[in-house]
């Protein structure tokens, strides 16, 4: 039986190059996998998966839309304060976008006592539930057991503090901007947001995590918040104008839903990134020791 001539031919140069390229790709993939396993990036992504990131931020954004916003609108209406101005400022809307948002909040000089009491009860209950969901996010991020509804008075206190912060922000925002300009206002916002979330995490976790371990999550949450404000100033004006043209004034709610969901993403990412940072620092100290 004769052997084909090409059976004794050495591998061609093209085959050698293909084989070596595949080996290099496999080596690079193996090295990347080795660096990823046990890294801060893997820890960060694992914690996001444990928190069920997508569902968590959607549910949190929905809760904000149906609970916190009506609560603030109701109290602001009773105080004769225009909530649409503050909302447009936080989102970073231009004049046309702010005008569209203002059409959602036309207040009436007459108020029904029964309607006000009913709305206040439901809005307060919903806002307390938002505080409870925020506590769950932080408990999962910092690996703490769930305390449940025994913290309802704590949730109510947090809601009251939040409302006070919103009122204070509304009062001092314009004077700060007039005195120092956008740069100073940005620094004040960053410091205020970091302080607020630093206290919020410690308060909702009932002091089970030390102030020192919560500082990095607060810093990162404030940083993500500033990033959201910058993104909002570019995106949401055009989005609100477009939704208003397509669906009418009610279309603004779609954009607000996206904004509230983005707030949920800021909170979750800040907490998880800070917890990962703490864990990485802890590993580094143990390695040096």
C-alpha cells in the first residue's frame, strides 16, 4: 500500500503561525482568568450578583417614584413651595425641560382635608417601605443579618431626616451657587451627599458597621451621585422633551422612572464598591502582616 506523498510533508508556515497564535491566545486567556479569580473585580461582580443588581435598582426606583415623590410633593404643596423647581435643578434640566416638568405639579389653593390625610398616610407608609428596602440593600452589601420590621421607628426617623435635608438643600442651593459659582456648589453637593449617605448607612444598619468601614462606601456613593448629575444634565432634558412630544405631559413620568432607577444604581454601586474596597484593603494589610 502506497503512502501519499503529502503525509511526509512538514507543517506549512501558515499552520505553524496558526498554532502559535492559538497557543498565545490560550495563554493570555489563562493569565487573564488567573488574575480575575480572587481579584477585587470578581468580588465586586459577585456581590452585585448576590444583590440581584438589575431587579434591586428597578424595584427601588419604582418605590421612589410611587412613594417618595408623592410624599415630597404633598408636603411641599402644603408648605406652598414649588417642588418642580427643585426637581428640575437636581435632574439638571434646561429651561424647556423644566417647563414641561412644571406642568405636572400645578398646585391648587384649596385642599381637601380627607384627601390630604389619606395621601399623607399612604405616602408615609410607602416612604417608610423605601427606607426598609434601602436597609436591605446595605445589609446585603455589608453581610449583615436582616433585622426586619423591628426597625420601623428607625425608618420613620430616617424619612423625617431626609425631608429636612431636602428642605435645607432647597434653601441653601441658590445662595451657594450665587456666592461661589458652579464649582463651589459641586463641592458642597459632594460633601453633603457623602455625609448624608455615611450617616444613612450607619443609622439604617443600627451601628453594626463602624463609621470607618462606611467612609469609603459614602465617598464612592457621592462620587457616583456627581456622575449621575453630570449625565442627567446631558441626557434628561432631551429625553423629557421627546417623551412629552410622543406621549404628552404624562410621558415625563417615563424619564422620571429612569432617573429614580439610576438613583438606585448609584446607591447599590456605591455600597458594593465601597465594601469591595474595604475587603481589598483588609487583604492587603493581612498580606503585609
